[in-house]
C-alpha cells in the first residue's frame, strides 16, 4: 500500500502464464481475488560492477567500483492493461528492493522510461 493505492507485487516470478492479462484480472478482483489497484511484476534483476574513473584528488591509486542495480518493472492496471509507470508503485517496489538488498539506490526500467530511486 502506498498513499492509498494498493498493489500485488510479484518479485522475479519463475513462470507466468501466456495470458498475463487474465492472471492480472483475477489477482486484482476485490471480490474473488486478492484485490488491488495494480499488479507490479519485477524481473530481470541485474547487479553489475561499474568502474568509476579515479579522481585525481583520491589518496588511493585504485579505481573505485560501484554496484549498479537495475530492475525491469511492469505495471498492470486491474483490468489487465499495462501502464507505462506508477509513481506510488515505483516508490513501493524501490523501497522493498533496496531494503532486501541493503542498497541505497536502484534503477527501475519501466515502459515509460528509467526511474532512478534513492
């Protein structure tokens, strides 16, 4: 739940049916399913090391490495249609993923574009 919106979140589902729309509609149905405003599917977690060039002011001689966390996020409305993104949903999924991984930022790749979250 985020600011009055409620979500069903599927983190890295192993397998989804070919007809995702029907699954979304069943999950989102408040009378016969779990019930929610949107279903969020988070897949394709990538953690990659990115080498940052050494700053001349740095005391050590080694380049520092940072971890870049990327997650593909899909937002589905209760009718099964895919939304480009959702502000409240992005906040919720970013918070869950950052807490799970003990990281301070994550990049969410959505249909509407990339969202850097901190």
